[in-house]
C-alpha cells in the first residue's frame, strides 16, 4: 500500500543520486509470521543478484545467535549488533538491509533507517505492533508511518480465530523486551487481549 507523498518530492542536489531507497515495514503479533515473510523476501532479493545483509539485536538470542530464525526453524544468516548505529557501521555495500525485531532497537533505529534509504538502500524492518501491555511498541508505529510499504502479519486469535494484532504474555516477564518463544505468547484479538498484570517499566 502507501506511496507516501514525501517519497516523490525528494530534492536532488549536487552529489545526490536519484536512487532513493525504500522502506518496508512488517509488523504484527507474535507468531504472525513476520520473520518468515522477511526471509522469503530476502531470498527473492538474493536470487535477483542483490547484496543482502540481515541484522538482529544481540539481546535476541532465541534459537540461534547468528541467524534470523522462524518459530518453525527456517533460518537466514544475520549479523548481531548491540545498537542501531552499529548497523550503519556494519552494512558495508549492502543493497538490501533487513532488521528483525526492530522494537529492540528503540527510537535510535529511525535516523539509521533514514540514512540507509538516503543512500539508496532497500530497508526492511520487522517488529511487534503492540507490547504485552497493549501499548504501541516504539519505534514500529513511527516506522510504519514512514514506510513505502506496510505489511501486517497477524496470527489468528487463540480464543476466537479472528486476526490478532495483540500478543498476550502467558508466562512471567523478566524485562520490557519481548523475548520469548512460541510458549510464552498467544496471539489475541482486541476482545480477548488482557494486558499483562504487572505494571510496565518506563521506556
Ligand atoms: Zn479473539
């Protein structure tokens, strides 16, 4: 969807290129297939001959530290970085840059995405729409607003089967970060989502 109006009014000056990059944002509930979608998208770019690089946050050590991994076990090579700025330092000449679990990188991801698209890079960011308390999970809403393409992936609500934008925590929570596997969350629609009972930490 969404050809954003600003994308067509870039001012091209001396030294600029006209190959402004694009931003695709994939967001939804846990278990909605965001990483699955992203891996398929990256494989298409690779088979088209593009230099592709995927990043994940060092805090995300579920399953496998050096790959994007789906809950079903499909995997794609990934570079682990401690913060958003390091993505700029490590992306070299990649033409397609993917960032999984973008919410781990917080607001610092926004200027990094802007810089990459300015350089002409195709950027993909996947992340969770709402946190365990039902709050928009920054910076995903801001990135979705900036996106040239927004892809929403929602698993069926575990109670009623309707599309589920929310992720209900089913086990005790250790940090504000939503780190967990298939057993820790259930996708839930707005009618069946119950915010996590403990008060949220400040972000
Ligand atoms: Zn429901």
